[in-house]
């Protein structure tokens, strides 16, 4: 048919950051480091041999019970107290976000996020036709004062107060910032006062290079009057291709989310594999290996930025997969990213991470996928492209 009449959301979803040019140095998406993809032959064999009726059948909407129990044990290490009925297994954290939006948000309802925020979360939020109330960050993370002021203004004007806040409090994507304990407590206080739910997306918590952990919002939540839904995933600690994640919330909420699944119970085969991986000591060893490797990548990236792009302002993150760079004000992130792509290096313009207005001079760099030598090579090429753009800027200004 010529001239398909698409829905609005089909216009919203733009180019994929997962489509890469052949031989490009990929510094734009949080892919797993290939040498650290786990050996799962034993777990896949176990799933296929001993659990056929579970793994090759439609699964329970809430996920398989053994995995829900493993998640309870896993998050207990972070002082999150919950039981099986609080756990919903999903296709990953992004799927859990989508299900939560289905449950809480009508088209036109505003969702609160930081500015900038996780770019794919924005795509999902936009696909629900939800505008964003954006809130800044500083070195202590989420700016609760700004949120409080904006919420009070909405209330005073008789406008609807958002029902949902989305945040990445540990090693934020893209800024790498971790929100402090007092700010977390204030977020919870505001959630109770203004009646919204906090979606705490926490994929990087265990990928820590240094510094002390801060209690998850979910650990500070009140069990009886819960306002936090915590989202977890194995994408950053095992393998994103398994597509296994979870949401932890009040039983009533996660049950409603499960009813929004339109797929017959997610993927019991990989759920069983992940259960087996979590049961042994393989997972904790694997997480330690990933964190050690990502630290080398982070160091390679910060050092090569210092050498090849010294004009960029960077705050080396203490964990996670991403680094956020501020360029001098005359340099446009879109132009730099597009030109770098032509020179074989893929980075993301900061624009993609902003819900509304955006400064033009930001870049998001992922250090997860390629090793230190390629990171250096990629940043060197990026620095070359930057130097050329700067010369052009200067010439234009003369
Ligand atoms: C903030 C954030 N949340 C979640 C994810 C992963 O989502 P999923 O579990 O769907 O793979 C990522 C991956 O880049 C991320 O950066």
C-alpha cells in the first residue's frame, strides 16, 4: 500500500541506537562487553532437559515462582525486604516501565523525570503520549527542591499533579550521578505528600567501581503504604539478550501490571536459565568481573578524553556504563555525533536524553561494549572531529 496511515507513536520512535555501521567503534549504546558474555550452556541444558513443561509452555503472568524467590534473595543484599507476591518478572526493566505506564498513565498525564534522563525511557513514555515534567540534577542527584516547588505550583493552580516519577538513582544514565540519602528521603516524602509513585530503575547498582552504596529507595519505602516500584534487570549483570527483569511493588500493583502483559507470560525458558544462574555462585563472581572490567573501560575513556578532547567537561562516574560530557557552548552535539559517525565512531548527542528543552552541547558516551584500546581509538577519532568543528566555528565567527 502506498501512504500508510501510521499512529502517532510510530512517528515518535526514531532511529535505533542498536543499528550500527559495519566496523564502527560503538560508544553510543550500553551493550554488554562480548568477552564477558556468560557461558550458559549448563543452565540452558538444565532448562531444556529437566523443566520442559515449565520452559516450553506459556508461563505464569507473574513469572516462574523459583525466579521470583531468587529475586527476593538477590535484593535482600541491598536491604530490600519483600516476598514472592511483591515480584513480577518481565522481559527486562524497559518492559516493566511500559507495564507500569499502562497501569498508571493516561494519554496527556505528565510523568516526572530528571533532565536529562534515560533516552529509551523517554521513548517509552512518549509512546504513552505522556508529557514530561523535567527536574534538574546536581552532584547530590535529583533536585527535590525544584520538584517540590513545581508540584506546589501545580496544586495551587488547580492543575493535575503527576502520578508517576521515573528515576535512575544509582549511576544515573546518562549523567552517572548517584542521588544522596537525604534527597532519596525527600523524594519519598514528596511522593507521599503529593500522591505519586516512584519508579526506581536500578540496573547499575552492582556495577560499582568505588564509593559506598546508598540505600535503594525501595529499602526506604514503607511496606504498608508503599510508594516505590523498583525495576531490576539482568541486562547489565549477566546478558541483555536473556530479556529477564523484574518489578518489585505492592502485590496489588504488580498484579495489575502482570494483567497488562499481552504475551502469555514472558519467556519461561530464559527465566529458568536465570534462576539456575542466580542459584549458584556464578552470578556474584560474574558481577565482580563485569565491575572490574567496566572500571578499566571508564578509566580508558576518561584518560583519553583528557588527552584528545580536553575541552570536554566530564565527571568520571563511580559505576555504571555511561559517561556524560559537556562541550564548549559553540559546539553542537548533533553535528559532532553525526560527523563522528561518518568517521567510524558512534556516540549519542545529548539531545536524545532530554525530555523537553535541551542544551545543544552535550554528549553521551557508553564505555561498556568495546575494550580499552578501542575506546582510546574511538575517542582519538572523536577528538579529531571535534578539533575540525572547532576550527570551522572559529572561521565562521571571524
Ligand atoms: C537506565 C536503564 N534502565 C534499564 C536498562 C536496561 O533495560 P532492560 O532490562 O530492558 O534491558 C538500561 C540499559 O541501557 C538503562 O540504562
